[in-house]
C-alpha cells in the first residue's frame, strides 16, 4: 500500500528542514489533520499523539515533544541539539526558556528561527523549541534568550 501523499510531502519538508532523511519521523501509520478552511495539512498525528504542526506562516514544521523524541533518535549528536547545564535542566523541562548562559554545548550550525532539541548533558530530551540565537552565539553571549521553548516534558 502506498503512503498518503500528504505524508510524503511532510517527509520532504522535514528532510529540507532537518537536513537528513527522516522517513521514520512520519511513518505510514500517521494521520494528517487538514485545515477545514483551506484543506491544507495542519497537524500530524501518530497513535493519538501529536507529532508536529505545519506552520501556515512559512510552511515549516513545529515539533511537539513526541515529534522531538522521534527526531532525537534519527539525527546523530550534536545535530539540532542544545545541551543545557545540569543545574537548569529541571527548569527547562518545566518549560522555562533557555538563556545563553544555560548552554553547556550545542550544534554550531544552528540558525536563528530553527527548530531545536533541548537535551541535558546525558542526552535526554527536555524540550523542543525555536532558536533565538545562532549556535555560534549560544553559550558565548552571557545574556539573552537562546531558545524559546514550545513544548516540554
């Protein structure tokens, strides 16, 4: 049986956005919720869990923690990761923004506005969010938000 054409399209968007082959991010068992007003894909679900939302503003994906867990297994470290210091891991897991001074390490290729995975020093997922600073600036600048958290564990 062939995949849903929406799933194939969303896989291509994920491949573009995350820079790797991510067929397992949206397996063939996923369902796609369409916008009632436009008929375009809006949300991607798997087994009753929301994985991602397709942003109308730019056509890219916003991940949930469930989607972040799947992506974490698909991309090798340090790709797309922001590692926070252990003393702030609990705050980040509770949904607090990641400040530049909280960053222990990160993917230096991160660009502002990019979806990132926020992990602790042991590599466990704490949250997903949008980078505010580039990877080169994170941990170097002593002030300011580095990652705005969208969803947390």
